[in-house]
C-alpha cells in the first residue's frame, strides 16, 4: 500500500565490498564509486549534480559482514534499530555499570539514561577513545570546539564541564581522573561498557 502523504525523493544503495575484494576484481573502491556515479548521470542526466557517495570506514579487524558494517556506519535506520534492540537490557536483568552507547550518543548509569548534553557525550566519548592518555584541557577545546572557536571555552571552563559530567555519572565519576598539571585521563575500568 502506498502512502499518499509521501513521495520518493531518491534512494540509497549500500554496497558491501572492501578494498581487497574490489582490488581482486581489478578496480579500487574510488573507481567503483566513480563508475556508479557516471552510470547514474548517464541514465538520469538531471541527477548528475544531485548524487552523493560516501565510503564507510571501520576499525581494522572489526569483523562482521561488509554490508552490515556499511549500513551501520552510514546510519541506515533499520540497521541501527537492529543493533539497538540487540543491546537493550532485558526486563529481568538490570544493566549494571556505565554503558557508553556510541550509536545513540547516550550514556546509561546502572540502566538509567544519564541525560548528557551533546558536548558532555562528546567529552566522555573522546576521553574513553583515548584510554590511558592524559588529555590536556587545550586539546579538549581544540577537538570538541573545532570550527567553533567563537564559542570555545577557556581552559578553566573545561573543569566545569568535567565536574558536571562527573555529577551525571555519579557512582562512576572516578573513571575520569584528574592529572595534576596535565589534564584528564580515562583508564580501563571493569564497570565501563563501550558499545561501538
């Protein structure tokens, strides 16, 4: 049944092929993307300037079927819903610990949403992704406010952001360590689950 309140405005084509597979077929991924764009332009000339292509990147050795990696990396709603459902805690077992859900940009403290702001999530995510490294306040500013220098805070304001973040993850606030004269650091912690 067709919904009369909607209209088709384009389409997405997910192709699950890695560079090695493309190379074995005698072409690079960049060339393959270029040829697909040329084909669209030949079939529908008006679409030549209305075509966008993106290559999905994943950490080396991430595993999984290439098509699933592509759909997830490019935020296909159905693929994300499937992952989210698989990670939802069951009613009978309360999720304990601190869960950083990078797909939904949320942090859960013992199963409860910590209600982090966009910048708070970006901050904890950056610290965890740099596990074991001391991150200077200026580096945090340079990364989290890149391209938005006008609204960037000063180094002392980073302490306020950290204090608010720690308050929202109460019970696990010690995962963010203060390195005197250096900045902040996240060390591996058994109660932290980092879902990519």
